[in-house]
């Protein structure tokens, strides 16, 4: 299992796209911190990168990688190896490689320019989102045989999580404006890892604005140890559930 | 010439005499061990020196024009029952005492030091600890409250009084005091022509500063910090607020300053940092807000549609979550401010942006209509809505616009 993970990581590291991704993140974070004289604005820009670009690259790259290594997977399956182990090592390899790219691209710059609670939370959210979207990509890839269709589904999923979901939330907010929605919003935000991550960052970044009426509800929930624990648990579930679903599918898949 | 000189000499001579009262020494375990006894013996213009010790004299009534000076903070204890000092004479100086444990009542306003309808009273350098109301001026004129340290221990609105409470006063000077843990730090009702300088009002249960019907007062270089509901000022005109600091007032219904029905006032050189709302204006007319800094507030400004003819110019808006929030179309004048969210350009390099800036974002309108929408703040959806609104303004108030936004922060 370790050998497969190692092989996958080395293979991805040699891949030009991951190097380009790392350099892109590095360039963006470097220029964001240098363009603005106050680092808070740089962090704000980076937050958008973390919440949009990172999930997009992670989901598309992982999907393509899984399709491209179809032959390699077939080879592995012919060996005396458990299918479960093969799939999990594939997931672990991609996830480790992409989080490494994120750490190099964003993490170092944030630590250098803005070593604050907000910065650290941002790095944490970026890392978790990377892993989650690799997991979702694997799920999308294992369910469709056709490469084009698989990539299409991956892109759609990304679109759903980053834009459509929020649109739906806004729709619900205005349709049910007469009802107390604070608690419902908490649950809704848990249904989208990007939203959960965004709120975690907001709680540090815009704490003054969030202390208003509804914000206080969020602060009371996310600010406490229990709320934080539940949030992390939800994020963890977002990693585990897609991976275990895809493992189940892969075990029975006719390659 | 000689006559004038003589007259001056004569005046100096007599004024010396008239101010040279007797001095009474109040000391524990001596012939004169009670402050009240000393006051009863003294006559107008005398001085009473009080040496260290704990004096439990129930209520001390100062009914003559005396100078009372405490050496090394003698303690006056109100035993949680009494009003400690009542001043019912003009020209009293009360200086250097430590007053503890005044009575607490929900029926009458018991204070540590209360001045009843008198003039020229000076209350200086005292320490007030665990008092209900701290310093209470009632119908006083030309009084000075200087360098006192007030610490209340109230926990609820009902169980605590105001730090410095003035009612129906005129020409009061309140300088360099620090007020903590009271209901309202500084409270004015019907107080005119007064000066409030260099005070610190922090961690109070309700407002740091609270005034109503108090006209033509100036507030200069005070700090209002971490109060439960910030600062609230209402129904007054001619209010000048210069170089004050409003910090860390967090919560719903909590404002750096809440201006209600304030007219013809001038707010300048103040700093608003990390408040949920920096300034909230409701029915504020002809108010000038100039040269202030708004840093990292939730909303830098909230202006109700009931405001008219206000001027907001030369302010810096830095790192606020929202710059301006409003609930309708607005007739106020924004000009020459620096907005860190401004994305325009400056072709002629005169440091003034060529494109007008609309400080109200669509999303802040959405949030003001539906506070729960805050959960979508800074999401792609929200930024998309804001971008679209910027290109095709339709919902945000059209005339709320800064035509000359600065490109760089204004040096203040």
C-alpha cells in the first residue's frame, strides 16, 4: 500500500500540471501580498482563491488523473492486492500530492506575510478542501466509464458547490424570509464544504460584522469548542463518505 | 496711575485675607476624628485636611463653601447603605478621597458624591470603588469633575447606576476621568455648554456615553471602549465630537456611536475600530462627519433614510466588512473620502478617482433586508451579485455616491 502511494505521489510530482498549479498558487499569493500594502486585503484575495481555484483544480485534476491511470489500475488489480487498498492508496497519493502543492503555493506565503489566526485557519480550510474535492472527484470518476462524461460531472459538481448551492440558499432565504432561519442556515451550510470553510474563515476575518443579530448565532455555534468540533466532524465526513462510497463501487466494478 | 496701583494692591491684600480660612485636621484617634464634626465647626472658606483611615460617617453633608482634601486617599465607607457625600454649597473643593460601597436602591439614585443645585464645585482626584451612582450632579452649574477613577461592580441594568451622571446642568467640565463597570459611563440629560475631555469609559454595562437633550457640548479625545452597547446620543443639537476613540463595541444593537435626532453637529478626527457598526445615524440632520478613520468595522456607517443633508467627507474607510448600509434612498452628501474597496482609476493623476464610488453594495442591502443572508457573505454568489450591481446599478440607492473618491488613504 505504501509503495502504491509513493508511486502515485512521485508520478504526480513529475506531472507538469501539478508543478504549474503550485507555481500558479505561489505567483498568486506572492502578488496578492505584495500588491496590497495591508496583508488583510491579501488574505481576502487568497480566501477567494482557496474557495474557488483550489476545489476546481483538485476536482478536475484528480478526475483526469484517475482516467489516465486506468491502465495502471488494471495492472495493479491483476496483482495480488486488495482492491480496497489500491483505491485508498490512489486517493491518498493524489490527496497528499495536491495538499503538498497547496502548502508550497499558499501556505508558505501566508506564514511569511500573515502569521495570524486568520491565516492559519485559511491554510487549514485550504488543506481540508483539497482533500474533500479529491474524494469527490474519485467518486465521480468511479461511477462513469466515459472520460468526457466523468470530467463533465466533476465540473458540474464544482459549479454546484461553489455557485449553485449558494444561489439555492439565497432563494430559500428569501422564500422563507418570514421564518426564523438562523438554525436552518447552520444546517444548510454544513451541506456544502466550501460554505463551511468560508464561514470558518469569516469568523476570524469579519468578526465585527458577524457579531450582529444573526452573526451572533453563528459565533455562538462556531465559536465554541463543541461547535468547532461538530464543524470539523462535518468536514471529516465530507472526506470519508465520498471515499468509502467510491471504494464500495470500485470493489464491484467491472474494469 | 498711582491710584490704580494702590487699588490693585488693596484688592490683592483683601483677596488674600478672604481666602485665608482656617485649616482643620481630621485624624483618627485625635481630638477631631470625624469629617462631619469638622464641617460643622468650620465656616465658609475654611480648609479641612483628612488624614488616612477609614471613616464610616453614614452621610457627610457639606453645606458650607469648604475645601476638603484627603491625604493619601482616606477611605469613606458608605456601608452599602448611604449616599456618602452630599454637597449642598457653592465653591466646594472635594479632592483626594477614596469612596467605597455606596448604597444601592432601585427607588432613589444613591450616589457616592452628589451635588445639589450648586455652583463652582470641584471634584478632583478621587477613587470611587463599588458605588451605585458615582458622581451625580443635579442642577449644578460651572462644576469641574477631574481625574477621578470610578469602578462600579454592577452586573445588570437595574442593579447599577451611572458613573458620572449630570442632570439639568450647565457649563460642566469633565476631564481625565476613567469609568468602568457602571450602567452608563457618562450620562447627561438636559446638560448644556459643557466640555468632556480625555475621559476613558470602558466595560460599562450599557453605554460608554449616553446623552439626551444636551445641546452645545464638546467631547474631545475621549476613549469609549468595549461597552456593552457603545455610545448613544439622542435629541441634541450643536454636538462637537473631536479626536475620540470608539473601539470594540460588539453585538447587535451595538454601535460606535448611535446618533438619533442629532442636528447641526460636527464629528471629526475620531477613530472607529472594530465595532459592529461604526456610526449609526437615525434622523440625524446637518451633521458633518469629517476626517474620521473607520477601521475594521462590520459596518462603517449605517444611515437611515430619515437622515437629511449630512456631509461625509475626507474620511478613511479601511478594512470594513461593509462600508455603508442604508434602508432607503438617501439625501446625504458623500465626497472626497478614501474607500479601500474602490476599484476605479485615476488617469490625470490628481489622486482623485475618475469614476464615482458607490459605497452601498447590493449584498449589504440584502443583509439589511434579511440578516440571515450574512451566511453567504464573501461567497462567489455574493461577489457575483455585487459585480453585476456595479455594472448595472438597479437596487442600490443611486444618489448615494462619492463623486471624488481618493486613490490613497488620507493622512490624518
